[in-house]
C-alpha cells in the first residue's frame, strides 16, 4: 500500500465511522481517487471563515472531511464527504442495482455509487452545469476505466425511458433557482420531478 492509498483508506474509515453498511462504504470510498474529480491543485478548502488554500498540490490534503471548491464563484463544491457517506448509507445501494444520480457534479460520488453497484450494476448520472458534466465525462472516459457502466447527461428532460427499472435515486440541490428534488418515495417519481425541473425556464 502506498502512502496515498493509506490516506485514502483512513479517510474512508473516518467518514463512514458508525454508519450502517460501513464495510461496503469503506471499500467504495477507498477505491475512488478524489483528486481526479476536483481539478488540479493547490485546492481551495472551504471553511467557516472562508476559503483556505492547500500549501501544495499533494492529494493527501484532499483525504479529510472537508469541502473542496469546484467553482467558488458559483458556490459549487465537491460536497462534505461524511454527509454524502451518511446519505449513501441510508440508500443502502445493493450490488447489481441500477441507480440514478441527479446533480452529479464532477462525478466523484457517482464513482462511489459505481463501486457500490459493482460490475453488474449501472449508474446513470445527470448534471446541468455544462463544465462540470464535461469534466465528469472526461474523467470517466479517459482516466477511470472502472466507470464504464456510468452514463453522463446534461439534459435529463430528453431522457424518458431511463427510469423504468431504477432501484435507487440520489439527488442534490439544483442551482439557478430550479428548486430541489428530495429523495422521493420511488426513484421513478424523483426522476419525473427532475424532468419537470430540467424543462423549466431559467
């Protein structure tokens, strides 16, 4: 195990400590290199008193329970790992399931979902911010061969048949005042709500 792998393993245990299904979550988070999804360093770490830049581009700085800025001018970040771990634990994603991820950002947590569903599963991811979706797609195609089962799309409104066999749906808040999609009673109803918001003006 390299030093960076050790950092990643400890980080995975840290953010999932005490959660149900933690062994699978630990393996999923430990398998995904966060540095591939947050752009080149040094990185801006968001704190209560404002952004704090990492001293160097050493990816070890990313393996803490911190928010990493992706587009600070739009207040977009990579998300709090422990919060996402809590949500993923509540979803209890199973091997072989088909999962819809709404608001994928650059794809980091989509990659974690992909680890949870395994090679027989599938993750469909949507992101309305074009630059983030583009980076997510490039990361999938050019850097991470283990994400072959992930499909990224900018326009959820153009996809009408994808929700038929979904077992799980994960969403985050839409920007540009499009409202919010909660984790709903069924993946199909959450997907339908997303389609309505994706078609809305503004």
